[in-house]
């Protein structure tokens, strides 16, 4: 691209995030296998696990059960790495955050105040439900910060619970004053779920109310051009890419090149995309076994096919497969067929 933006790294406590492009934590998707694939392409300053239920973590400790697959790979993979936790009890979150910081030695502990899914909000009174209780959010952050020190603690929020109660500025002040080292804001309310467009003007409006911690924007970043536009037009220090990367793990590499003013690497060819998907598949099967691994990879395969000619036909076939041989067959038949697109 012709204009170099000269976007500096950001500091999340003692962690330098360079480039200031973060991979979002996404339940059911951002496991170790996905993170490995993203890492192979590069371009991410900070990766994150799936979100971890703090109460479930404590229960597994008490019952001496195996810890969840959401922590698969965390002990050994490269840093920096963030783990996101959720619950509504300050003591439980502090206990688990401290374990992650000191035993697992993660780089960043992130607290989820943004998940809009009903199971988390209405049933567990966690995630974005807590946006209606900024004081409680502050208590949670203070406890987790104290337990995790010197590992930095961050928070991820939405603009508010609903369009009539957008309170992100008030919440942002609480987040900073409670000791968090960074704030990520998704530009929708919990009521919006993933409908409509993210409101980056409202994300940007938060920046003047933060004194020293970085503001990270999230929502609808589906191309390198969208990332450049976010940095150019809005007052954010970093950006977080989420759903658009699930079928395009090379998007981070393209975004990093774009903000440096370098030529943007082209999308991999269909054959290369098939090879990437099959590497991803192999790692999941190695972890979960042939049957479960194949079933888990159905959703990823649908993401890789999104927006491509014949994607609906491909999804129909992928949804029915249960064996690695069938998975290989469907992928190898479909992707080369699209090699002219």
C-alpha cells in the first residue's frame, strides 16, 4: 500500500504486542490447532485461547478431573499468549487467574465481559450481563489483578447490554481505575449479538477517557483494508480480528503487511488452502481421535469454504462425514475444483 501508517507496538503491562494485531478468543474455535495454523502464517502480536469457565476449572481441580481441552497446548506453546476467563465471582476468577499466571505462566489473563450468549449471560450472569454492574466489574478486576501480578490483566467488553443503555465509557473508566492493563471493545451491544455493523465511532469515543492503557477495537475486521481503515480513521491503539480469521488464518499476515505499507500477500491458492485445512484437521484428529476429531472439524471446514463458489454444496457434504478418509476425499475434491476462482 502506498501510505505507511507507522503503527507502533502496544504495551499490555510488561508484554509488548508487535504488531498491535490480536487474535480474538472464540469459544469452540481458537484451540491449539487453530493457533498453530495462524502462527505458521504470522502477523499476530498476541494470540488467545478459547474462553475458560473459571467455576468449571475449580470444579475440575476439586474432583481431580482432567482440565478442559480449552487449555490444550497452553503449557508448551510460544509466548505471548493470553487466556480468557469468565464467571461472575471475584474470588473464583482471582483463584483461576492466579493459577494461569503463575502455574501455566501465560502472558496475559483476559476477563470476558462481552460474551452475549444466553448460557453465559442469563443463566450464569456473566459475560456481557456484568456490563449492567460496573462496580462489580471493578471488584472482579481488582481481585484478579492482585492475584495475577505481575502478569497483566485485561478486559473485553461490548458497548453495553442493549442499544438503550450504551455505557462503554463509564465501564472503560472502571476497567482502567481497577488496574486492568488494556481494554478491548467490540463495537456492538449484547442485544445486537453479531447482527448489523460494529459501531467504530463509539469505540473511538472511548479513547479520550482512558489515561494510559491501550484501547483495542474489535468488530467486522474482515480484510487487510478494513484493518488499515480502522487504524487510519479511529482512535484505537490496536485491533482484534475474530470470526473472519476462522477460514482465513492468513488474514493476520495480510493485515500486518498492510499496516507496514508492504505488498499484501495474496490469498493462498485453493490447493494451498486445502493443504492448510488438512494440516489443521490432522492436528485436531491427533488430539481427539478419528471420529471426534472429524466431527469437530466440520465447522472449521465450513469456515474455510465461506464465500467460495459451491460453498453450500460443500457444507452439505461436510456436515455428514464421520471418518478422516471421507474428510480428505471431500476436501480434495472440492478445493481444486475452485482453482480457477
